[in-house]
């Protein structure tokens, strides 16, 4: 898309010297992007928290070793590992819950260390037991998120005892080290590192607003790039902004259900409504500015539109308000007025937050509202959940599809394997991968085989499908390779300088956990850099040593990938289909709810819940589609998949708008009879679209519909033209707001078709 005169504006700006005010605006734009990239400063706080716990635990164990007259290396290394895992896995809203969550980590670590130490004299038995522990610590993940941390504490304690190989007589000292580390980290998490949930929510909302402004700044960049000879994909860039905006909305929604997050008397439903409204207004603004009708604007109108976007995107709210008011003038083109209405809603919603209206105590029913509040996502350590639940549902769906038919012995065995829970399948995979890594690792180096073991085992952490396991294995090799290059370069800088080496080590660990949630390769890179400094401090650093680590890592990563793909794999394609089916069925339920609201006029909080659930389903679908490895290397399949994911994401966004606009549809008449007239006709259209959503959800495969493949859009368009509005309730445009969204939804659904239709 190209706005006439935009190139002239750009050239004029390029000739204008950068004033202090303009530099300040650029700085604010950069700050917005940084804040939006880390909602609630979750990544930064995690990195600082882990580094603080590790550093203080190292000091504690050093002092404890001196007091007991013991060598400090074992105590410091084991204590640091316990501190790292416990501090990264525990994040609760109250100090009491923090203690209750952290303390079970103590017996988990004690069990792992004790088993490894007691079986050390019999090395083969120790390795066999280690394989069994690898199975068990993955299997217990079925009991909830905290058990992931407990399992890793047990496994890593066993692993490091295997690595350090202390004599059995040191077991009491080892148990003391673990106990002291758990107690110390628990104390830190309840005191200096305690995160106030209310402050965390405010930080997340600030990131949400910053992401809205960043989306507008990206919109300006997209408009400018339209003049370039080879512009990047603008639709994908803007869609990426909306996806990230939806992720922050889900974080807020998850936090709203937690205790002590909101001030007393504030309704979480009110905050949820505000979040959804702001998300919709941002979407409307982006769609309005990139609409084809904007291309026909005059040069002066294009300049006016750009000035408004700059003021809005750079938080110059007073200036933006006056510019928006000018766009809403009745004499302006319809395209400008449409953009002006979306911008006006953004300004109004921003003012509601800045004035404190959103967090103002409401009715006496707020406490009851909090109890009845239904959170769509359950955060784990402050983070959004992965795709494990969808993968579990995909396995159940596949088993249900196989029901019936002849029940041969082979078929019963196949069904029994398919019926295995996801955690059991992953436990078998992890144990087998660990066993193979031990064997292959010993062939490479009998002393350093454990590097292959950890590379293979970690492939199955935070990965629910075969493609996710493969991607983690690839990321581990890439991260290790890049990390070794940096480690070699830094070794020459920090050699002989112990304070500097410790500073680099702790800084690398902080960055590793900063990357934890969004870049596994970055995390592995930083851990490799930290290990390089550790080996330097232990005087075992050498180029050959690091090359051996790379060889073992590659072997372990390959083993993890092969096992994940060949042994009890969870199909990513099946999981994608389940995610798509979940989204479309949720959309159908929302449309049925909207039909009920249109008929009765009663508020339905379930519509907002469904809208947030659609956001979560869209996020999961996006993540799963991105993890498909084959789609990343085969162009036609990749483009087709991207198109379908984009269409389904558009369906979710449109349904979200229907949920909000249905309740604001003007009444048909002056009496209470809403079951006749326009609202009944709109409700019937909602039900028609719900039926089509369920039809697509029930399809095994979807393809991009060919031209003329579906007449749903035309049928709904004809029905909307027949909607009869009484004179006093007639909408300003050709159709009402909810009718407009229903038409857009029908057009989006028409772009998809079941394969073989």
C-alpha cells in the first residue's frame, strides 16, 4: 500500500535536523519496544534473581566449607546448581506459598544426591539407576508445574554427583550443602527477591500499553516501507505485533486470577474488559490505516494521518486528541473517519488507565466477582504454558478416531501405546535417550560422557511434540557452537583475573535465564560461556577440552532428536489440527453466546472468557505452526500453512470483536421485546456462522479455498442486507457494528475449505 505524498514527507523529514525533542521521541519509541519485549520485566527479573541466588549461595558455601574444613569446590558447585534450579522454578504471589512450593525441592535434591553417592562404588549400577531416575523425574510432571522443578532438582543433583564423583563418606556434607542452599534460596525468595503481585501486574499492563504504541510505530514503518523497491512482508510484520499484544493480554488475564494482584474492591472482569477493548482498538487502527481506501487520500490528508499516528504512537496524547478530533469531522473521507474512530477509542482507553478509572474500586460484589472469575490460562512461574495440554488432547483425539473396527492383537497393542499419557511417553523417551547417550558418550570420552547425557535429556524439557524436540536439539548444537567461540575469546581476557572471571560467569548465567523463555539457543550459548569461565577457574580450560564438549553435545542432541522422532513420537501435525479444532469450536461457542446476548440483551461474562480463550488458542496454534520443521524448508507447504494460520487468527480476532459489540447493539424498539426484528436476524446469522465454524473444526484437513469455493460470504452479505432496523435504532453505516464484524467473519471462513470438499 502506498499513501500519496508519503515519499515527499519522508524526504522533508530527512532534510530536517534532529532536534532534541525529536531525539526524545525516538528514545521513547526505543524504550517502548524494550518494555514491550519483556512484559512485566519477567525475563530481566528472572535473570537477576537467578544470578543473585547463585552468587550469594557460592559465598555461603565457601564460608561453610571453610568453617567445616572441607574443600569448597564440591559444595560451591552443587550449591550453585540447587540455587539456580530452585530460584528459577519458584514464583508465587505470597510468601507462605513461596515457602510451601520451595520446601519440597529439598527432599527431591536430597534423594537424587543420596542415590548417586551411595551407588558410586558400583558404577554400572549407578548408571542404570540414573536411567531409572531420568524416567521418574519426567513421569512426575503429570502432577503439575512445580513437579517439573522438583524433578529437575532430583535429576541435576544425581547428575552433578555423577560428574564430581565424591566418596561415600562425604554424603553427610553433601546433604548439608543441599539443605543450606535450599534454606538460603527460600529465605531470599521470601525477602529481598520477593515480587509484589500488584507491582508485577502494573508492569505487565505498562508493557501492554507499550506494545500498543510499538504496533503503531511499526505501522508507520510499514507505511514508509511501501515506498521501498523491495519492502518486507507488511501484513506479517503487523500480525506479529498483534500476536505479541495477545500474548501480553494472556499474561494479564492469568495474573488477574492470582491473590493480592488487584486492589481490594476492584473487579478482575472490569480489567479484562479494558484489556480486550484496547486490543480490539489497536487491531482496528492497524486495519483501518492499511485498508485500500486509504490509498486514495490527498497528500495533505496523508500527512495529517501520519502526524496523528506519530503523536499516538509516541504517547503525545494531548496533541493526538486534537488531531483525532480533526479526523472525525463529518466532512472528512470515510476512510479517515474510520481511522479516527479507532484512534479515539485508543485515546479514551488510555485515559481510563492513566486516570486510575480501571483500578477504581467498584461495587460490593467485587470479592464475589474475584471468586467467580475464570482464568483461561494458568501461569507457571509467571510464564504462559506450553503446548503440552494440546499434545495430550491430540493423542486422545487420535485414539478416539481409531475406535471401532477389528480388534486384532496388533491393533490392541497399537492402541495401548497410543493411550499412553504424554508424560509417560516423554519419560520413556528421556530414559532411552539418556541410556543411549551414556553408551555413545563413553565411546567419545569415558570421562566426559555426561555432556552427551545432559544434551539428550534436556531435549525433552519444555517440548511436547516431535518437532519441538528436534528444534531444541538443533538449537542446543547451534548455541553450544557459538558459545564455544565466545568462550575461547573471553578466556584470553579473563585468564588470571579471578574477580573478572566470576563477574563474567555470573553475567552469562543472568543472561542465560533472561533468554530462557524465548530463545533456547541464546540460553545454551550463555551457559556455554559461563562454563568456559568455570573451567578456567578450575584450571581445566583448553581448546581440546571445548572441542570435546562440542562433540559430546552434538552426539547427545542427535540422540535426543532421533529418539523424539522415532520412539513414541507425538505428531506435531496432529497437535496443530487439535489446536485449530479447539480454536474453531471456541469461536462457535462464542457465536452461540453472542446470539443469546443479541436476543436477550443480558450481559454474559462468558463471552469475555471465550474471547480470551480464543487469544490463547491462536497463540498455541501460532507456536505449533512455527515449530513445524518440514514447513520451514518446503516453500509451498510453508506458505499455505502460514496463510491458513493467518486466516484462523483473523477469525479469532473478529470473533473477539463480535463478543464486545454484541452487547452494545442498539435496541430494536422502545419496549423489552428484543427477540424480534434486527436482533433476531443477527442472532440467526451468528448461529449460521457457528455452524460453519464447527463444520471446519470437524474436518481432518483444511486447505486454502479456491475462488468460488464457498458462498458463505455472499449468503451472509445478502442476509445482512435484509436485516430490518426500526428508524430509532438504524445504524449510521450500511450495517451495524456487529453486522460489519459478522460479514468480515463470513469472508474469513470462506477462505478455508475441508480437503476433498
